[in-house]
C-alpha cells in the first residue's frame, strides 16, 4: 500500500506486510545491506545485483571511514549517476547509506528499506543522513531524501525483542508531540505497536518534514527525547539502544516541561512510563557524563552574541496539548535527570 503524503513530498512510501520485489528499482541499481538481514533477503529469493555489499553495522562503526570502501566499490563497478542505491537495514545502515549516496558523484538516487521498527518510523524518512564524530552523534551528514521507502513488517519478525521494544519510543514521541494522550497510553501496553500506530507516525512526520524540510523551525519538534537521549546514549558507551535512550529522554523531557511551568502529565502516567523503562536504569550514565555530551549538542546556539555560553533548542511535551520549543542552557536538564532516576526506581 502506498501512503498518501503531502503533495511534492520527496519520498514515496509503501507499507507492506511481506517483502515485495516489485518495489525494487526497474533500472540500474546496487544494494548495500546489513549482513544480519542477508538470510531473510535470500530466503525470499530477492535479487542481489552486481556490486551488492552485505556489511556489519554498529554505532561504533558509524564513521566516515566506513563509507570509503563502499564508494570505491561503486566506482569500480562502475555505478553510473543514473543508478540507484538500495539500502536494507536499520537506522545506522540507512543513515550511512544515504550519506554515501549523497557523496557519490555529488549525489545519486537511493531507496530505503528499513528493517527495524525504529528505522521504519523515524530514521528512514525525512532525508537526514549522517555519521558520528568523536564529539557526538550525527555531526557529519547531509539532507538527502530517499526517492522511495519500503516499510515491510515481515522484517520485524527477525528482530530480537529488545530491538522491537526500543522502536516503540519513537512512536511514543510522536504521540506526545501531537498531544494525543490516549495514543501514548496505548503504546505503554505490552506487544508490538499495531500498523495503525506505524502509519500515524509516518504521516505525522511526513507532514512536519514537508513544511520544514531543513529543520529551521517546526521540524525541531521531532527532536523530542533526543536532546538528553543522545547524551544518555553516548554517555552509556552506546550500551543503550537509540530507541531506549529516546524513551528515557522523552520521560525526562516531560519532567523538564513541568519544571518550566507547562501543563504537567499525570503522576500515574509518568510512573507507568518509568516502570516500562525501569530495566534500563543500570545503563543510565551519571549527570556529569551527560552534561559533557549536552554541551556538544548539534542543536546548540550561543546564548547571546556577547557570550560563550550555549543554549539548546529543547522540545517540551505538554499534557493533551502540542509540544513547545524553548531555548535553554544545558544545565536545566540536571533536575530532570535526577527525577528520571527517581521514576526508574
């Protein structure tokens, strides 16, 4: 099923239950995929064109140096400017493949086939591509939208339970952004979020991206949970999965929003969310470790022209109301971090 998205949206999106080979490119193409997905791809007899690369993926390997062998391989084929790169994998793989496609011959077409719940609802859509630097996550990248995204729920059957659960927090984030408390409450229930949640998150994100493609204003709202979340993820030595860190960061953002005087979430809802995330408590880094990463957040700006202090565009959710943006110093997250730890106990 092809989703109906805003007019002129740069990516056409299909959502399918099973792998659909007819959605692969008709012309010249090659494949770059996560080696963990290769068995599922081959089991269904899907093609592996000339130059196919199955590669290991991890947050530690999400670096510019990883892309060079891919680019060299494409050049040796040679892959022409009219060709398409098909990226099959989770968010780390699609982030890197999209960036590689943006660099090769100054930009060639690419298709995203995200294989994790998190990448299906977030990383695969919106055109953000990137790799990490020593100073932080996704600090080198480009906006390069996939021409096509194929979301296949069959991939989810190959995932460990932990990865499935991590993906729900990107949908949870979208529910809070919309002020939809009932949707958020439903996502705290056990089990895989249903297809209606996936479709709702995709449509909501596409709407935001279509209005603010380069993140000049409204699109920053999609960073809900990511400000402290990225710091938690990096501070944990990436023992926290990205989705888990977003869930923790979103709960902390609820606490910060209340401290900033915004409509508070019911205590029962915060307690229930904390209970859902409680198993992650041993992985939450100390505040001092988080502050070091917050200071390098790519959403940071100078607080004043005559000051060297930074402030961060923080996204603050509101109970049954749309989220708000506020420019705040990194230190405001300290009490939210402390309350987060309390909610996890």
